[in-house]
C-alpha cells in the first residue's frame, strides 16, 4: 500500500511540476507576443556591465517603458564572494555563474557580449570593441599562465582557433547610460605583479589559481627535488589583508588541512601560507574585535601574518618584502595571490577626462550626485565600484537651517529638537533626512555629560565626523546591489520628459546590513556595527552558519542554489577535487 501511495504521490508531484513549467513557458511566450504593443519613442537605456550593480538594474527596470540594451564582455553574473572557494575547489565554477540570457528571459532586453571602449558624453554614444578578442579565450591569457594552460590547449585545438576570432566594432546611441563596469586590480605599479602574481577578481583567475596549487604540489612531489626547492614550491603568499586576501588564505588552509594532507602526507610539513599586510593587522576596515579575533584564529591555524610589511616586488620564484624600518628581503615561494584593492578602469578614467577634470576631480571614481547621476554629463548614471557619491556637506546645511529657524536657545541642542527641526524643513533640505539616522547613532556617543544636550560646538564636531565617515561608501557588492535596485526604481517611476524628473523621488540612501567574511576551519566573522539591526561583532562557528545561509539565499536561482548545496555537501563528504583539469 505504502509503495502504491508513494508512487502516486511522486507521480502527482512530477506532473504538477511539469504543469508549472508549462505555465511559465506560456507566460514567457505571451510576454514575447507583447513586442507589438511597445510604446512608441521609448528612451533607450544602455547598461554597461553584468555585475553586482548592473544585475539589479536589468532585473528591476521596466523593459516596456524603456528600450534596454546591456553591453558587457561577460555574458554571466558572477557570485564574486564565492571566488576564494572556487580557487580551492570547495565550490565549482558553474555554481557561481548565472547565465545572463537565462535570467532575462521574458524581459525585452537586448544583450551584446562586447567591451565598451569609449564613451562620448557629448554625442551620447558608446563605442564597442574594435577587433575585440572573444573574452576568456586562451589568447587573452597572461604569458605566465601559458605553461599551465598548454596541457589544456593541446587537447582542445578548437579553443586555440577561437582565440583568433574577432567581432566587429559598433556604436550605440543612448538616452540614459548606466555605467556599472566595476573596477580593476590595484597593483600600485609594483614590479612583477602583472607578470607573476595571480589576481582573484574573475572566474579565470580562480581557475588558474586552482591549477597552480595542484601544479605546485605535483612539482614538489617529483623525485630529486631538493629540500629548499620543495619548501619554495610549497610556500604560498597572499598579499593584502583585506577580505579577499583573508578569505583566500583561509580557504587555502582548509584545502591543505582537509584534503591535501591525505594525498600528499609527506609534503604537508613543508607547506607554509603567509599573508603580507602593509597595515598593523588584517581586516582593519571592520570592528577592532573582529580584526583581533581573525589574527588569533590565523595564528592558531598556522597562517603566518606578516603585518607592517610592504610587498615591493614579485619575481617568478619569490616576493620582495620590506618590514617597516628594515631592509628589503626576499621570500621564495611558488604562488602569489595579489589582493591589495581596486582602481578605476581606463574606460572610467577616460570618461572622467572627457567630462572635464574640473567637475570630475576625483581620480578614483566617477563623481555622482545623490541620484547617482554623473556630474557634468547629461544622461549618464554610475554606480558600484566605479562611482562615488558627492554628499552635500552636512555641517553647512545644518548651519543654514539653524540660522533660518532661530530656535536654538542657550547654544544647546537635544536630539529631539534636531529631529523636529529636520522634520519641519524636510521639503527644503531633503539631504538632511538622509543623515538623521547617522546623527541619532552618534548623538548618544557624543553626549558626554549624558544630559541629552550637546553644545553647538560639540554638535558641529559630530556633524563633521559624520560628514567624513559618510563621504565614501565602501566598494562592496552590498552598496552596488542597493544602488542598482534604486536606479531601476528611479527610472521606472520618473517621467523622462519632465523638466526636473527627480523632484518626487528621494535621493539614494545606503542601508548598511553588516559585513561577513570566511576565516577558515568552519569559522566566519560578522560585523553588524553601524547597522540598524544590532551593534554586534562576532566570530566563530555560529557566524559561519550565518555566512553560509546568507550566501545560499543570495544565489539568484534555484539551479545555482542546488549546485551550491551539493558542492558544500560533496566537499564535506568526499573532499575537494585536487586534480589539475
Ligand atoms: P582592500 O582594499 O579591502 O584591502 C587591501 C589590503 O592590502 C589593505 O589592507 C592594504 O593595506 C594592503 N596592501 C596594499 N598594498 C600592499 C602592499 N604592497 N603590500 C602589502 N599589503 C598591501 O582589498 P580587497 O580585499 O581586495 O577588497 C576590495 C573591496 O571589496 C573592499 O572594499 C572590500 O571591502 C570588498 N570585499 C568585501 C568582501 C566581503 O565583504 N566579504 C569580500 C571581498 C571584497
């Protein structure tokens, strides 16, 4: 009986599932049929990029209201926070990719896999890829990677043929251009980095690192290798103690302790992981307790952190380092992962210069107003790592506000008085509303006498402090994602032909939801300080479960959720695949 009921239930579920898929397909076909009724004279929105900033725009924008065209050299979205896991094989490559075309089925969005090489803000035109090589081919690899890739190339002559394939260049006019191209790796022009070090920014980087780790172990296992050479081959150096460097060092340590120790027993004692950081510690951008926790954790895990140490150069077999106040020395190693932050792409730099450096004076990013509109360029918006918001100085606005209101007595001010004033004047000073959360948080800290009042001098100092803090939003996925959602909502709601399209729309407001990072051995850190949730910073196993649940829910589709779950299970039950494929 049980067998019969079970079979019936299973069949029922399967039929229901197929019916659901069929209904979805019908919906998509209907959406396709709607092409004929698209409004005439729609404005064209061109989106550059398929990363954390661009994706929410593409997913959220009304593609019937606008003609939307996306241009990017990558036809997939990459789940960048999981790249360190991919670099050691905890997670497989396809798990962290979402096909752009699949995600946009049912939306009227055109996609061109091409690289935008020039933006002409005067003609409102972009120029895309003259003789653009197909992205990700072997032909685009760096010289230093060719040895590793030869093995792959031999078995795939088609891949080599593809590397000579080119695509024609083209121009595209826009009414709105959304620049969400991210940034590139910062090397500070350190000699040898581009030639010999590995970055960890794109999927091919992670793939190459995975192959290089396998290569180092196989080379060290060869007969006749001297003890010195073996130690060099098994020394892995990570440069930069930001989240990327820390997460990679942690994942690599897991790979060594959980998998490589089983298959390369004799080599394990010679394995060394060193993290070099110019500042006094790692994760300095987070709460102090987190930085200390991570340092202690790394010391327990035998990850050697060389703080206050600059990397001055990278050669084929070593890194040149300089500790503060000491001479330059050299450490032999086989693999260097370079994670010292980001810098603007040439495209962004060129656009900045085309607009004029008088308006675009920030060399690190495109300056926008609070509606994410690039200053000095009509119709261009920028978000994510390639943009920075020019927040109006709060101190100045508040001074004017108080002069106008003339309500401050005794040169003292309470939080309630400040809030009441802002409420009253919100229509005239919308930017103040944006700062009130920050003021509320900092007021109690600054209220040294704890009488609920600050002198005007103290209050101005507090605003100054917030001004400085709030000026630069961090270059994180979280910021780009929120900005992308904001832009989609903004474009959907405005009347593009109105004289002042943003008069009924409030400026972008970043809501910090906390930071997470994996630190190895099933431990993570969470920094919720500065959020509205809890004023909490914690590290350990619980944080790790939260880290995993968070990224699991962040995966865009059920397909990649399933892949991620099975990758984690596979790695735990059967170990990581350590072969060089
Ligand atoms: P980062 O800018 O956060 O850290 C780079 C580190 O490298 C700095 O601590 C700097 O002092 C050090 N450094 C620079 N030059 C050096 C040299 N020559 N020698 C030794 N050390 C040197 O860079 P990262 O980790 O690549 O992150 C980039 C951005 O992405 C950041 O805004 C970060 O917050 C974000 N991110 C966030 C993640 C998360 O929330 N889990 C994960 C990865 C990145």
